[in-house]
C-alpha cells in the first residue's frame, strides 16, 4: 500500500437470535435466525488536526436462515402460506438497517471518540515545561508484516509552540 492511501480494517461477526412479539390479543410472531453474520470495512485516515478518522467503506450483513412463524388465530395459518415472501422481505430490510446503523455509529460515535483522544501531552520530570505533539501526519499503513503510524513527534517548550524552528546550517 502506497504512502498516503487509506487503510482498511475489516471485521466479521457471527450471531444467532430468537425473538417473540405479541401482535394484538391473539397473535404472536416468532422470529429466529441461525448463522447470521455482519462484515464491515473501515477506512482509517488522518483528519486535518492530526487525529485518526474512520469512514465506513463497505458493509454486508446476512441474517442467515431467517425463520418467521405466526401463532394464534386462523389468520396466522393464512399468513404462514406467505411466510417465505414475508421472510425474504423482512430479511432484506433488516440487513439494510444493520449496515446503515453500523455505518452511522462508526462515522459519528467512533470519530467523536477518536477526536477526544489527546494528541499532545505535557512531559513529566525531568522534562517539565516541555510538550509533545504526537498527532498523525499521514494515513496509517498496514501490511501483512507491519503497521506504520506516521506521527508528528514535535517537542516545544510551553508557550513557544509557534516559534520558528532551528535554522538549517
């Protein structure tokens, strides 16, 4: 991966669930899934102020084998005739909602958290009075054998962070 390109992190999760919901006085909806999964790829970049920034790149979710059952009344027997179509419709809608929500959480809450991480500190004794800025200067780089995180690593004495640098000889 070339310097300055975005780096992607991918995570896959697998899950199962069972849900029952009462629909009116006489009908109960049971829904279950086996082998559901979600996969998200995130670009890791550098914001203008040196903080890391996340942006969703791709998302996929699969509810696996979604089963829907209606229990209770004669109407549930009629609805059960169409449960394959209902299941496919619900599955498509829920899978889209999962990706929308995960992408929103990453873009909003993830970046809000990363922006709160300090990128400069005051150094302790024996360096009292000096500060260190370790913000990112470029996008992080990851390969199968290493991860490179280009940091600013700028030191200054408190109150002098905007002074001119040391002149070149």
